[in-house]
């Protein structure tokens, strides 16, 4: 399992500032040394936004990014947070998106980003595994 806080420990030059970066924005980074995180987020939400901001840091993104870049960052963070093996294990038993997110310890948005990034073959495999579990 990917641990964004463990990853952050390896980045001694990066500091977390516990403040909402702007209205409606739960987290942000300067692309170099700082990550802002809304202290009002749940532990699960903090885990997810930190993973997202770490991807931005790796890419050295400064400021707002295009919708296409944000989609790539969301998908990269989702792939890190939800390993394929865990997805295959949990999808057959989850009765809802919320239950799947709970089991994977991510937000529903992260689950949706992970599913959106799957290939048609991977989606078909998940559907097959889910159908087989329901028989």
C-alpha cells in the first residue's frame, strides 16, 4: 500500500502548511518546497490530497494547471493509492462506491479517477470478476 506520509518523510526539504490555500481548494503546492493542506479535512481526505500534491511536486508544477494536466495528476495519484490487486480484490464485494472507497481508504473521487484510468481490458476484467463473485 502506498503511504503518502511515508513518501513525504523522504522529502526533507518539503514542509506542510496546515492552512486552506484558497476558498474551495483543499490543498496546493508551490511545486518546490511547500504543500498547503486544509486542516479541516478528514484523515482519509488528507491522505488523498497529499498523494495528489506529491505528484504535482514530482512534476514541478507551479500554480494552476490545465484540465488535462489535472486529470493526469488525479489518475497518477489514484494509481498510487489504489493498487490494481486491491481493486480486483475489493470490487466484487463492494455494494456501493462509498463502500469501495471505505475499503480502499480513499475518497469516492479517487475511486472514480482510478476507474477512469483503466484500459477497456482492465474494465472488462473487473466486470468479469464482479459477475463471478455474484454467482
